[in-house]
C-alpha cells in the first residue's frame, strides 16, 4: 500500500488474513486494504463471492497486479531521483533512494510468502475441480512471478545506483573544492602583490607616475598565466 513520499517507507505491505468457511469468506486486516475495498466496491466484473475458491484467486490476482503497479511507480520515482543525483552535493537524494529500497525489501518478503502460499495451494489440488479455477491459478502464479522478478531487478539496480551515486556525490564535492582552491590561489596573487607594495620600503616603480597601473597590470598578468596553467592541467 502507498503511504506517501514523506513517510519513512513510501510503499509498505500489510498482512491480510483470509478465512473460508462453508457459508462465508472473512478477511481481516489491521488497516484498510485497498485490494479488498476494490473488490467490495462492485466495480470488478465477473466477481462472485459464492464461488469461494475463485474469489480467493481473484483476490490474490488483484494483489499481484497491485504489486506490479506500485513497482512501476517506484521505478518512476527512482528515475526522477536519478536526474537530481547527477548534480547533487547532498545526501538527501541518496536517503530518498534508501526509502524505496526499504519498500522493495518489504515487497520481496511479501511476494515470497505469497509464492509459498500459492505453491502449497497448488500442491493441495484445491483448485482442480473447475478448469476456470486452474486457469486463474496460473494467472495468479504468473503475476506473482513477474512481480518477484521485477522486484529483484529493481532491488539490484537500486543497490548499484546508490553505490554509484554515493561516489558521484563525493566526486562532485571534490570538483567544487578543487575549483574553490584554484580560485583562492588566483585571488591570492594580486593580494600578495598589493600587500608588498603597501610596505613603507623602497620598491621598484614607486616613483613612476604610472606605478599603480603597472603594478595592477603585473598582478593581472600573473593571475592570467596561473589561470591558463590551471586550465591546461584541468584544475578549472
């Protein structure tokens, strides 16, 4: 279920208990379940609660589809964060990725449990009374299998992406620090020359009428030379 982007885990899972008796199908969840609410709304076609086994399979099928839908949303959110991370100097985007990684971990755990339940139901031959139930069971297994594969792929990509972008953030910070260090050196040269000519000593050109412009010209020339050297060494 979707909790919200501001939550510690944007997408989470909740347990759902299903009790089937001769006359009733009882579902129990500690929070409102969107899949159950969707089935109870009457918008789902060809849904007959009298056929308990088929109803159970439809419930599991809708659950698998919901997993795939949320996985697609997570992938879109991760792609948006990827664009921001390329120029990022902060850890906020990496922490956002960590939230989605937690969601994928919960998805993996839930889907593996669903797969185990379906395997046991299939071995128990509970749905072999009607061919339609068997076909629906195959659809459920296919949906859950696709969701598991998609979750595994997304988890692997997200883990590698977090490692890569952690290095990118560090590299971006190093580039900024290198630029600031180069700018500091360039600005320090004119300051050094101005400080020397501010001393009460006999200095070259101090009696020249254009002494100020000569001094400033030398300072600018030295700064330009240093800039050219830094550019050639790829420090700027």
